[in-house]
C-alpha cells in the first residue's frame, strides 16, 4: 500500500500534463488537484474512497504534492520534543511530500523529483512514468515504471480539479 500511495505523489505530478501542444486539443492539466479515489490491483486489491488530505499543484513544467498515506486520522503530537519514536512514526510517517519537474510525451507523464520527504525518492536518475487520461475536471493516472523497473500491481489514482 505504501508503494501505491507513494505512486500517488508522483502521479499527482501528472496533473501538470499540459503545454501549448495539449492545450488546444484537451483540457489543461495545469492547476490544483485532489485525489478522490485509489483503485489498487493484485493481492488485497481494493478501492479507497476515504482518501486522506492531499493536494497537488501543477504548473507548466513543475509539480508539488503533499498527502497523507493512512487509512485514518493521524494522532496529534502535543509536544513533539517529548514524543516517543513510535508516536513520531505514527504522526509523521504517513505524511508524504514531493516536488519536481515533469514532461509529457506520447500519452505518458514522466516525473523527476527534485525534493522529497524520503531521500530515496529523489536524486539523479529517479523518475516515475505514468499513463494518464483526463476528461473535463477528472484526471486518472496509472504508474507504469520507475528507475527500478515495471510497476507491479499498479494502482489507478483518480483526481478532481480544485481550481
């Protein structure tokens, strides 16, 4: 599930899929997007509709994405300086943040993280390629591959436009 949810981050970058060539033929992907549904595949496949808070901002060439990868509300930390390691993991572990650049080509969106909460999610050669479809104010993204290879049991992430 964590890989699926991490894919949401990169997938959100797909929301930046516009450009002069696409603008005249299809709705722009530039703007602000929110994940409203995630359909997982493979063992334990399910549809997640109670998606936790998330927001993706797409510009002409860059994206920024933040989200919570949890099935419920995270615990609040009254005083993080006094929290145990387990309390910190429960509160901060599900938080995902990433920003970078992207490009589109032949119906694919490829993201290149520049900064990420998880250091392994950024660096030279790190990328994620997604297939996408956009209809009106709805965007669907499905990860296809990353620097490690073909996506196993890819999820399809459904976004709606916020603005």
